C-alpha cells in the first residue's frame, strides 16, 4: 500500500473561465500597449481604439471590474476610469 498524501487545495473551487481572452482584439498584441503610463493619454487612446473593435469588450470590462484590476486598459476602460466607477458605485458594478 502506498502513502496517500492529501494536499491542501490551493485554487478556488470556482475558477473563472478566461477563455474569452483568446478571442480578444488584443490577442497576440504586445502587452505593453495595454499598460501605458497613467498620464500617457496618446498611448491610452491607442489601446482603447483596439478595445473599441473587440468582440469580447464587455466580458473584458466585467472581468477587470469584478477582479478590481488595478492597472492597464481593460475593456476600453483605463485604470483611472475604473477607480472612478468603483468610488462612485461603492460596490461591485452590476452590468
């Protein structure tokens, strides 16, 4: 008989499905495009233009809002816009 070692569960039971990311307009793009300096408005506009043509923009935005993504452009929202929404809502945004 072998030793049966029980390992503690390290992952949440409900791991979110992130397969939508492969369908994004940003798939394959250089990640630095979506993580510009917060005051680099031109680069932020460039990233948002890619998001505007994306089929999964809403899912991306929902993921960023629900997971409280602190940096980058997600679903067409930059970090300042997300913080503003979080402050205004005072709770998780419902879509």
